[in-house]
């Protein structure tokens, strides 16, 4: 059985051939998971990785949660719903909860 310190999900094993032509296991740490957009799932480029808080944050509405294109779509739909140009039922499903919250904030 492997040692207790390597029995975790954060450490992966990788086979490596040694100079003596044997195969041994190397224990490597996984990289940090990057933040993703809550609507479409793409990797957020302007936000630091998950983990300890750092100085780089976004202060706009839904900053760090939505990418710029999803945020633009949410704001457009929320303005249309607030001005009663469209009904909330006509909004795509993946944006509904975000738009309801955005209408309250606007």
C-alpha cells in the first residue's frame, strides 16, 4: 500500500522509467483548477485560480462568475424584461435565474 501522504486526490501517480531500466512511480501534484463561467463553462482568463484570495478581483456585477459575452447577454435580456419589451418566459433557460437577480439589482 502507498504511503499515507500520497493517498489523496490532489496527488496523481505517473510511471517513469529509471536509468537502470526499471519502471517506478512518481507522485505529482495536480495543478490548480481554473475558474469557469457559470453559464457557458469557458475558462475565465482574467480571474485567478481557485484557492487563497489574491488582489486580482473584478468589481462589476457578476464579476468572476460570468464571462463578458454571457454578462452582455444577461444585461440585455434584463433590460428588456425590466422595460416589459419581453416576458421572462421568453428568455433562454440557462439565463433565467441570472436575469431575475439582475432585474432586482438594476
